[in-house]
């Protein structure tokens, strides 16, 4: 899982060298789809990165009334403006909707379990690394996804909310894993752009639309 640490280093580099690169370090948005969504979420949450604190200790969601103060204080989420995820892989143990998944996922799960322990897979899963973050998260997900079931995103969203985070899950009814791709559906593509624009406007990265 070195890619998580690499992603965090990339963001840190952009922020540290922002002046030389002509960037605003306060306006970095991390985004990803599918396995890229897993990478973006893990990097953003600060679970198992190069400076991510204690792996697997970021769970503040044991109860409906979970207190955000009980989250792992040593973890260091990235200082982002926002996190945007498209049908992200959020649980490497593939607990939700197992029977609904494609055979390729079953094979991938078997290979992962052959190489890593259950504890390692849990520690590398965003759904188990939820902690308070200072930025909003937008998740867009198709309800007919057979690679990453919609229920997986629902579990993650609920844990994020229980941890006091701003997290929005937008469903795309009867849509599959590649719903956001222009070639699959120009309508969904346009809707995604609208949702992202709305989110970026809410955090001051884009001008708000006038009524």
C-alpha cells in the first residue's frame, strides 16, 4: 500500500512548493474514482501514510452518539479544501453486498487475503479510518454498481457523519460502476460536474451562482 504514502507526499509537495508553482495551497482538492477513490480517501484521511499516525486507530464511530473527541488525535488528515469520490472502494474486506459483486471482485478479494492479513486490510480501508477532517466530502455512486455496492458508500457516509464530518452521498439510481463517464452517459457526466461545482462554490473555490 505504498501508493497511499506516495499520494500524501504528492499533496504535501504541492502545498510546500505552492508559491514557486503558482498555486494556492488552501485550494487543493483530492479526487478519485473506484480504486483511485480508495487511494484518495486513504490519503486524505491520513490512515496509513508517511505521517498518518497509528494505522487502524482512527475509528470514532462505535456508536450512534460517538464523540468526535474520542478519535485518534495522532492521525494527521491532509489539509485539503475538499474530497471528491466517484464509486470509491472503501472496504478492502468487501463486507457489504458480497453476493452482489462480480466474480472478478471475488477473485481480487481472494488474492488480497492470500497476501495480507485481515487486520492489514482493515487498516487500509477508509471505512475503518474515519476521523474528523476539516473539509467536506462529496461521494457520487451508482445504486446498481456490481463492483462496489452502494451499501459500502452508505456505511462510510454514516461513519463520517457520526464523526462530525461534512459528508454528502449522492445516488445515481440504476447506474453501474462507470456511470460518471462521458461515453457512458453525458447526462450523468454533466450532473457530476454540477455537483462538484456546487461543492466547490460552497467552500469558496468557485464563485456562487446568482439566483
